């Protein structure tokens, strides 16, 4: 029985299939459904869990080396929120692109984990090293 780290079997299974250069999407509660991508929905209520919590959990068990976010994240969130995300993604170059371009990357991801996060444009694509 697993008694520490990620306990959710669907997330563990998904992470086991994220290989070198593959992408994993951590999405907020409002992110659209993509029928062609495996989605693990762990949203419970507003902000439970958050994108930041998921980033911390998956980074503890996986080697992600790059991240993508929408430029709109920078415009629509407070400096304090931007600092928290920068800290969570520390050590990974993070590229910001228009949300329309960001969403074009989604079909190429191995999977998507949907959270209950209400932070605007919190969606983050993590690239495996």
C-alpha cells in the first residue's frame, strides 16, 4: 500500500506514462474538456485542490524541465500570485504565449489533470525531461 507521495492511482498511472519530452497539463476548473486526452478530474470545490498543489506533488516524483503558461496569466493575476507560481516552477524555464497558442499544445499532451483552482489562466503545461 502506498502511504506517502501521490496516492491517487489515476494520477500515478498517468505519470508513469509521461516519458522524455512528453507533456502533462495541470488545468484549472474552467479549462475545457478535451475528449481525445486522458483527463483525471480531481476537482472537489473551488480551489481544492489548486494548480500549485498539483505542481508541487508531481514535481516531487517526476523530472519536469520546462513549463508553458498563457501570457494572459501575467496580465490577469496579482504580483503575489505570479510570485507563487514562479516559486513553484523554479528551475524550469517557463514560456508564456497567447492563450490561443497555448491551447494548440493540449492535443499533444499525454494527459490532463483538472483541479478546482479558480486562479485565472492558471493552466500549466509541464514538459518531462
